[in-house]
């Protein structure tokens, strides 16, 4: 079974649904489905695009739910050997918009979505480039879910008419390129997601005006599941190559009034990779261009913003490995401003290698090589002075937490963990937490680290070499309790047994700061009542009674 599409001109799909109890609009520019479970050869789908492929879905005015789903290209294959291929040197665009519903508005947009399910071999392949050096591919997804405060419905059969209050939920999900490879057999050739980008891959998600707003945007999102080998690879080839993700959630203000949400979540990831395997799982990112992630959450009582430039998660029994090589720019920005709680987390590169609580991984490894620029910035603002009206008299305790890490490397359930970092460029982290206008106890917590290594491994080996610049700045401002911590390099290992810390682990390794290397840490906290600031260029910490050798 094979489906092939070659486009040199225009392919478009538009779906609009409105004025009913529930409305749903689905639009797909290209939809390919191949099923051949009994065939022995390679089965799959292929798209070559030199023109324009687009999908637009709009769902509006529902008494209960409004749902819009848009796919520029969707590929699904189920076979013994399964493969999906997209070769793009044109434009692929997906736009989903959902609004004006009484209970839930949801918008999902995928520029490209590939899913390969196989018994032996599962592969997804994306090439966003062109033989011409002047023309590069463009892939983008945009999802917007919103609901005005009051909705007036037109006459709809079998619907009780009248004004509908704001929606309870607004969910927006946008993914530029989504790849999922699932291989289930024990005698396999593995599951592989491969993405090669010379052009632009972007995602934008916005959720607003509901009681609960959720916005998620991923530029490139990869999942690989296999018995023996699961591997994800993203290569951002040239200096002009660009992968971006922007997520916005929360209330909105007009010239006459402001609408506040109860809770708002925003999550953005430039590149997201998840590898799961019984034996070996690995994730790899090579960047020569730009990888950017921004999450902004505002005008809600509880605000949570998370941004990762690159996020890698590897889980296996034998080897779990993450590798990131950067020659360009990787940036993550998280901003949260809330009335009671504001939490912002940002990491330029985040790596997590682990086993499970039942099966420790034999080897967990994280590698980062940087000759470019890696930056993480987190801003958290909480307190009633940011909001007007009667709500600021409720007497809740404002809490602002900001965490920014240039490179984060975590371990869990590992027999042997290792970190190898080589920095010849710049790694920066900045965290700001501010609270103002509270009535009772207030808390402002800021944490920043250039390189942060932590986890639970029986044996952890660390090798960090710096001939560039590593810096961390943490600022906490409050009238009650503020705490700021900043570390240039931090290493912390605790060996986790069954509900207790054991004394069987150790940490050893080398941290080398070369002749031209710089490691700086600065922490600032206002000392009105209980301010506390901690700044260290380097910290090594191990679990209870563990040994350390440096």
C-alpha cells in the first residue's frame, strides 16, 4: 500500500462550522492513510511539495463545544514496515480557529503530522529544504481558541437560546512538524523520526477569555517508541534555518475593560523529543540556525508559563541518551503575571535520561556541545497591584516563582549516569520574581543556573569544560519573603532507593574552566523582612552519606 502526492501549484482545504449545539470543523490539505499489515515490503506515504498546501478550519458559535482541527499534511501508515516521507520546498500552512462556545473552545493545528505504526520498522522522514540556495521550505501551524465574555446565538433548532457566559475551557495546540514512530515487535529494525530543516518551521498557539486557558506550541515534536532502538533526530542545517514556537494564554484587555481568567497555562518548545525503548533510546539535535520558544501567560489568578528551546527525554533499560550540538542560537523565554500565583520556567536546553521505578537504566547519558548562544529567561510577577477591582480584596497570598536554566541535565532511576558538556560559546540564565500588593504573606523565589545537573543515579560522572562564558542572574523582589539563588554550574545527585535515600551512590568527575573561560553567578534579593540571596559559580552536592571525588 502506497500513497504518493506531488504538488507544483496549489492545494487548499477550508472547513467552517457554526450555529449549533456543538460545532466541529476539520480541514486537511493532504490526507494519506496506508494499511497493509500482511505485506512484507515497505509500505507508506509520500508527499513532494514545491507549491502551496494549506488547511483552514473555523468553528464558531456553539452552545456547548466548538472544535476546529487543521492539518496541512496528515500521514498515517500501519504495516510490518512503515514509512512516511515529506519533501518540502514550498509552503505548508495549517490554521485552526475556535470561538464563541458556552463550555469549551478547542483549536488544533498541525503543519505536518506523521504517524508510522509497524511491527518491524517504523520511520518518519521530513526534509524542509530546496536544491536552490535562495528558496527554502516554509511550514507553519497556528491555533487560536477564544471566547468573549457574552455570546448571543442566532436562532438554532433544538437549542435553548439566550446569552451564553464565557467558555469554561479554551484549548489551543499548534505543532509545526509532528512525527510519531511506533514499533512494537521484538525482532525489529527500530523506530526513527528524522527531520532536516533548511527553512522555517513554526507554531503559534493562543488561548484566551475562558475560565481555564491552555496554550501549547511546539515547533518540531517527535515521539519514537520501540523494543530495541528508538531514535529522534532534528537537524537545523544552515544559519538561516529557523524553528520557532510561541504560546500565549490568559485574559485580555480592551480599551474599556479587562477579562481575567481563573487559571492559564502556556507551554512552548522549539524542539521536543521523546524516545522510549526497552533497550536503547536516543535523541539528537544539531543546530546551526535559530531555535526559539516563548510562553506568555497573563491576566489570570493562577498563571503558569513554561518554555524550552530544546527538550529531550530518553527512557530505556540499557541506554538512554540525549545529545545536543549548537552552533547557532537557542533561546527560551517564559513570562507569567498572575494575581495570586505566577510561575515561569525556562530552559535553553533541557535533557532527561532515565529508567523506570521498576527497571533502572544501565547507562544514562547527556551531552551538550555549544559553540553558539544558549539563553533562558524567566519572569514571574504576582500580586494584586497588577489587577484592579474587587478581586484584589480576597486576601490570597501572592506567590511568584521564576526558574531559568541555560542547560538542564537530569537523571532518574539510573545505575550509571554521565554528563559531558563542552562550552566554547555563551550560556546565560536570568530569573526575575516579583510580588507586590499582597495583604498577608508574600513569597518571591528566583532561581538561575548556567548549567544545572541533578538527579538520582547510583554513580554519576561529570565532565564539563568551559572556554566560553557561563552566567546566571537571579532577582527576587518582595515586601515579605524573597529568596534568590544563582549558580554558574550546579551538580546535585541523590541516590533514590525505595522511598528512602541510600548511601550507595557517588559522584566524580572534572570541571575545567579554561584560560579564557568565565563563570559568573549573581543573586539579588530585597531584604525588607526575610530576604535571602545565594550566588555560587560552582556547587557540587550529593545525597546522604554519598562519596564525591573531584
